[in-house]
C-alpha cells in the first residue's frame, strides 16, 4: 500500500513560522507527502526574493527546518516533496542564482534539493525569468518501490514560447531507459481564472495517458493582492478524476496508489491542449458582430466564490474588519454590496454612504435605501450639493474660466471620493471600489473620484457580466438586489438626464469589442471585419488608448479572467497614438 497525501495549503507569503508549523503538524510517519510549488516561502514573491532581509530570514527558516528533520526517526517510512527556493550566493551574500526547486524531506537525514523547474513563465502576471534560473534535467523519484516523474507547474504545459518540452523529454527518457512510471507529480502555484480548472483537468488526463500512469497535481490556496490561487488539486488516472480538491479551501487529499490498470490511449502531445490554450478569450465568433459568451449558473457561482474569497483575503492580510462603499442606487455599487454581504464574517461590518448631488434622482435615493434594507444595514445619507456649490463659488471667484462640463461633473465624483476617505480615516474601514471593467477600459470614471478604493472587487467584470451576476445572486442567494436597480438604465448622474449610452455604445457591443482588444489583441480592422461599425470601433479605440493614465493609477483589481487590467497588463502611458 502506497499512501500519498496532497497538501492543498493556505499560508501568507513569507510567514515562515506558520509555514514551519504546518509542516511540523501535518508531516507524519506514513506515506509520501506532496506540497505546492514554493510552499517554503509562498508564491509569488516578486522582488521580495531579492531583498537581503527576506533572504536571511528564509535561509534561517530553511536551516531550522533542516535541523528539525534530522531529529525525526530514521525508521519513519515517509518522505515529503516540498517546493522551495534554492539560493546560490556570492561572497557578499547576494544571490547569484535562485532556483525554483523541489526539496526532498527525509526523516533523520534532512532537506535536499532534487529538481529545478525547467519552464519559467514570463507572460501576463508572471516574470519568473527575472528572478529564477531554469533547470535542464528530468528528475525521477523513488518511494516505496515505485518511481515517479517530477514536474513543477509550468513544466506540464508545452508551448511555442518555450524551447523545450519537459513532458516530452521525460517521456523520451522513460522510453530510452525502458522505465515504467508509477505516477507523475506536479507541484504547482497556479493562479485562478474562470476557465482554468477545466483546462488543467484536460491536460492532466492527456499526461496520464501519455505516461500510462496516475497524474497528481497539488496546488496552493490564497489571495496575493489581486491574484487568487484556487487549490482544485487533483489525482487523475486515464480519463477518471480519482480525487478533486475543493475550491478556495485548504485541504489534505489522501489516496492509495494501488489502483487497477485502465485502458490508456496512445496519447501524442499535439498542438491543441497547450499553454496558449489557457488564454482563450470568451467570445462567440459565429455571430456578427461577435458577442461575449454568456456565463452559466455554475460559472456565476465560481466567479462569486472567487470574489468573496479575494475580498476576504485582501482584508485579512491587510488588517481590515470594516468595509466602506459609496452607494449610488446603480447596479455596480449594488453588486459590490451584495458580494460583501455574502462574504461577511461574524466580526466584520459594512457601511454604505449615499452621497447625492443636485443631479441625483429620487429613484436613486429610494433604490439605495432599499438596497441597504435588504442587506440589513442603515444607509448613511451625506449630500454633496452644498460642498459642490461651495467649490463652484470659490473657483468662479478666483478663476476666469467657466466652471462647467467635465469640470463640473468630475468635481462631484472627487468630492465623493474625498468624503469616502474622510469616513475611512474616522472608522478604519477599507474602501471597496465599485468600477467595472467596461468603465476602466474606456476611462468612464473620474480619477481620484469614483476610481478610489483599496481593492477593486468587480474591475475584471464587464458591465454585461455585472448584470448577469446580479440576476444570479437574486435567483440563488436571496433577492439582495432590488429589481429596480437591475432594470434601470445605467447612469453616472453627473448631469441632468445623463445615461451611459449617450456617450458609449450599448454594453453588449462595447464589451465584445473590449474583449476582442484585450484578449484577442484585435485591431480596428479585425473588429470591423467581425461585424462592428467603423465609427463605433474607432470611438472605443480612442477612449481606450487615451485612458491609459487612469488605469495606471487605479487600485489592485481581483483577477478572475485570463486577461485583466492590473499587474499582468503593462502598457506605457506615453506613446504615439497614430498606429491605432
């Protein structure tokens, strides 16, 4: 009997005492224990792994663990494979090389680095080639009379951007040595996006058939600023998923590697299930013009879980127990309030401030108040019309230029932002931003106004997806959001009778254009060929490229998609616009 334990762990970056305590508590004298990629430090570290204070603390942590392992009885019939950093230092104590490695933990012996990650991702949110040195050898690991192939995260994906394919290399060496593997192990720290779980499973089945052996995938759980790690570890044998880890929860999956043989396919590593496939946009190209693919109820539930989890992770790791939202009577702030309500812990509170201007309708006031009543809180009423009037009077007395148009509209939003943070200073509450992805893409927000916040909860959701998620929440989690909010036309209410559609294309078309630009990297000609009008496309492109400066100064955005604004989106502000 060969017992294997997959530790789907949840720790804070560089919390070495917690990491050490988990290992000492859960490693025992039975079987093979598998831990995620860089479990010993956390992932992703970014420039933290280059800081001398971090390096000293990590090296002391590694030394202390090594000493502890040596005190364990050599009679224990157990081992652990653990992801960790492996530093090579110069004489000054600075890193010459840093390896993303697998350590073997052997009771009574110590820790030993046995494999280095071969493929270092360098796209979107990843920049591992900046920090790590790649390995160049396969690794086979023997335990309990069984032989396993070792991989770390990206090593399981082949791609045109990598010059080597670790899976093909591992298979070729097995064939050359006439070696039959009893399993393939992948230690991962793989970020979440809506479609990735299914794609991982598909790739896992492909690799199980390739090696004619079980494929084990252990992933971590956590929210690291805007990036989420979902867990969802698994064990696959052929086409059968023997075990599937929970979503956004720590867990230990235990199983016995004594399974019966299954019919395997003669799998060839082709070009279909590749790394590039992880970044498939969500567009229905059979329609003219294209449309976003609609979310199923299951996808809505996954998105809702991810946002609740991401919000709580950011609040917990930043030390907040109070949430503060600017409520408008519109759908974006209502969705944010509903998500906070559904994620709320017993010791946490929400406060909503409604700050009407002279342009705010009585309907907005009624709907904002009803929204608060539905989630069980009192609406704080803080009108800005007197502040607005005072600022306008001061400017007209001091400056000769007219106080109108965008000047008059944006000061209303900036007053709300200032008042929101004044309240945050009073109570210590975390301000949660309410902007959506459509607005961010076209600059339909006010810098230092409605763009303020510690974290953006729905900044990776297009406006049409905001509506979809609201309807899902009302259907499956109680009628938290008044129907009047969902049914009314969207408006910033910064001037009389203002509607979003006065200055933007309908969101059904706008969102599809934006997804084409961001995920497909389509240009204007491509979009026009796909059925969008020339005027509409050029208007959207103009808004998109001119609002880069706003996105650059925006708060962190919880990432739920393959391509999001935020850390993985890096476009210069200062550039020529002639090529658009």
